[in-house]
C-alpha cells in the first residue's frame, strides 16, 4: 500500500477535501477572470491531481467510488430538469455524427496500437479490445469485455490505472481547448458565443461564471422537489434495469435480438436518461416551476471533477499530452462541425456521457447537456459489440 497523509479509509477527511475543494473551485471561477478562463472544472481537477501526486490523498478510496455510484447518478436528472426537448432532438443529430467519427477513430487507434505493441506487451489482444470498448462507451464496457476475455488481474489493474490517467488528461485538454484563440479562430463556436454574448461590459469586473450562476429565488420546496424527484428517477431506473437484466436472457446461446434488448434495457444510465426525458415531456409545468436543480446538480458534478483528477499522473500528462485529440479535430474541421460538438462527442467516447455532460454544464452549454447524455449513452450499447469483435480479431494474430 502506498503511504499517503490521508488514508483511503479516512472517510470524513476525504469527503471534506472533495467538498471543500469543489467549493473553492466554484468560488475562484466566479471571483477571478483568470480562474473563469481556466474554468472551475480544471481547477478542481488540477487541485486533486496535485494532492494525489504529493501523496496527501490516496489514488483509490471507497469515497471516490461513492461519488461515481451515488452523486453522479443523482446529478444527471438534476441537470436535465430544464432541458428543452425541441433543442434536444436538433442537437442530438449533430452530436451523433461526430460521436460515430470518434468511435471509428477509437477502433483505428486501438488496432494501430495493438499491431505496434503486440510483441512487447503480454495479453495485449485482450486488453486492447477492452480499451477499444471502453473508449467507445465507458467503464461498464471495459468491465464486460475483460470479463469475456479474462486477462490476468495484474494486467487489468495496470490498464485501469493507465486508463484513468489518460481520461483525466484528456478531460483537462477538452476543458482548455475552447479558451484557446487558435481553435476559436478555425472552428465555429456558436454555443460559446451565445454564452459570451453581452456578458462583459468594458468595465465589467464580473466573470462569465458569476453571471451565468447569478442568484435566484430558491425555496425549500424547490430543494425538496429537486432532490426528491432525482432520487425517485434514479431508484426507478436502476431497479428497472436490474429487473430487465434478470428477465431477458443473455449468453452465447441466445439470439442477437435478445442480446441487444438485454444490453439496452439493462443499462441503468440509459434508462435513467430515458425515464427523465419521458417525465419532463409528460409533466413540463412541474419541472418548469422547479428552481435550483441545476445548481445542486452542478455542485455534485464539481465534486465529481475533483475525483477525476485524483488518479492522474503528472509525468504521464507531460509525456502523453500531444496529439491525443488531433484525429477528431482534423475530421471535425473537414466536415465543418462546431468545436463544442467535437469536444463533447470526443469526451463522451473517452469518459462516457457523465464526463461529457459535466463539461457541457461547466462551460454553460446548457442546450447540449441532454443531447450528449443521449448520444454518449449510445456508446454503452455499441461498445460491447465493438470490444468483442476487436477481441476475437486480435486473438487471431
């Protein structure tokens, strides 16, 4: 066990660090223009990265698992309550196109990496297939493909560590790119321009984040409705997914249709997004009158940002930063895709819909939160099939 000042089982101290640093990140983003330029998400991630690399906090803990297991699912409905359903369908089509390009890029990258390194890394066929599945969908696909091909536990552990490091790196890159003049000059940025329009006066000292999250009237009833409804949707969705997973057969002897149904209906995040969209569509006046859901959900997401930065390695970031998103940027430029769509879709292939939606919220691209959750969840569905296909192919070498 690696020694750290705060141990993995020091629950209160770790929760305190996550919550306090998330709060500090929000405060800095709204107080100072340099911090607003970086974004609170980058500050949250960087702070956790420094603390973990200085051996102050551990890189693994049940506390971090709890954030993934509880806070992130609760945040998703909270962030969707104010979604415009018309914009949802319009933006989803654009995001789907670039997401599929990213998936192709993942397959190409996985294959090239496998062919170059297969003689040097043991069990690479199994690991490369799992990484390919993970970088189309998410962690659930990685777990499924590794369970299928059964690489050694040592290789799985090493891969998970490397995967988390690269995900943290890429997330930082995605968050920083929209602030860079080069990309703003060469790509269309309608959502960035919409957020910035009219936000700064010549002598205005307020940051963009401070204005976006201006004070609003929120009652105790709003807080109760937001959190209570979110809990209801999470419980209902997860229990439904569990039920569908038990009644729909799966395995090598079932039909493709049954396997597809099992994959779709037993995926809890897909059902959570679907059920949330359904109730928003059926009861629009109820959700329209709820205030504060975005604020609560965003605070949960900022805690999530801190957790993302924990396993990252500074030496690895310095070594691996160049060219990781060059492929999708080039294709996005060729097809004249908006920069926001490129970054969110690419983010979704690496970290899944949760990290992509978190980025959309942090950047103020509210109309893209719902669509990227829908498109990102598609990765969970197709990721397993891609991983299985790659695995069987790689094992022939």
